[in-house]
C-alpha cells in the first residue's frame, strides 16, 4: 500500500473516531495544567462517544485538579464499572475514585474503592498505602467517637446526681426554715430584752443562707462542668483537624496518557 493510501486510511479512521483526537488534544492541555481547557475537550469527546472510557477517565482527572470532586466521583464510578476494560484500567479508575471520595471526606467509600483497586491490581503499592492510611483514619475516628460518647455519658450521670442532690438540699432548706420559725417564736416569747441580739442573729442566718446558695449541691461544680465541656470541644476540634489534613496524606499519582 502506498503512503498516500495509508494517510487516507488514517484520516478516515480519525473522522470515524473523532473522540480520540479530542482526547489527545485534551491531554496536551492537561500536561500544561490548562485543566479547564482540557475538560472542555474531554466533554466534546464524550459527546462524540458517551461510552469512551478514556474521555471519562481523563475528564475526571481534570475535575480532581480543579477540586470538583463530586463530578469526578460520578465519572470514575462509571468508568470503573466498565467490564469491557482491562483489570489494569479498572484498577486505575477505582484508585482515582478512592482519591475523589477521600477528598470529600467519604472515608468508608474511599476504603471500598481502594480495596477494589487492589483486588484488580494487588501489586499496586500506592493503593496499598492509601488503603492502610484511610483505614487508620477510620479507626481513629471511631475511637474518638467512643471517647466522646463516654464523656457525654459521664456528664449525663453527673447531671442526674446533681438533680438528686437538689432534692436533698430542698429538704434541708425546709428543715432550716422550721428551725428559724421556732427561733422567731422563742425570740417573741423572750420579750424586749432579747431585741438587742436579734439583729446579729438575723445577720448570721442570712449569711448562712447565702453560703448555702453559693455551694454546689452535689457532683461537679460549674467550673468542673465547663472544663469537661471544653475538653469535649477540644476533642471535636482535634478530630476535625485530622479530617482537614487527611487529603495531604493519600498518594495522588499522575494521569495515564492514552
């Protein structure tokens, strides 16, 4: 076959599969970090062939670079489910699907995606690392939640004890009121000679009553309760910091050239 004939065949093939040409153009823009431009070309390729694995996979890569993780997740989930592709291609799709889910703090979903990637490609060391890292984060998260639950239970128990202690103090106050009433009767019976000391007695009674109101009835003091709440909040903040930092921990490798 002459060279002219070969060129004609190649041109005809390009016209019959324009999505491939668009994907290659998109790849060139992607390599220059022109992610929006590359995404436009990948979308045009998908308009030509909605089943194009390459176009969907590469568009998802552009979405990850521009932090549009939800769209990347949708595209990669579809690409990973393509049973007509090789195990290696699907493993790559599951790997990046896990990265997109991880960036959205969907740790359980990311763990499953990394596991599926390893099922298809057990020798992928980066997928093994991401799987182990995500699993460790989930274990820490569960442990922090258990600790917070225990703290909340302790706080509820202390509150119940305080409420029960309030009932006892109420009875003490009633008894003190009865004693005060008896004391008043005695003072009235004592006549005018006792009036000189009456003011001091009333002052002492008021002082005792004010001290009683200032003391905690039972359980933790208000300061201790606040310290416990501060500790719980600090634990929540620490957990959130771990979640915010986790995107830096997974390995996001380079894209595949088609």
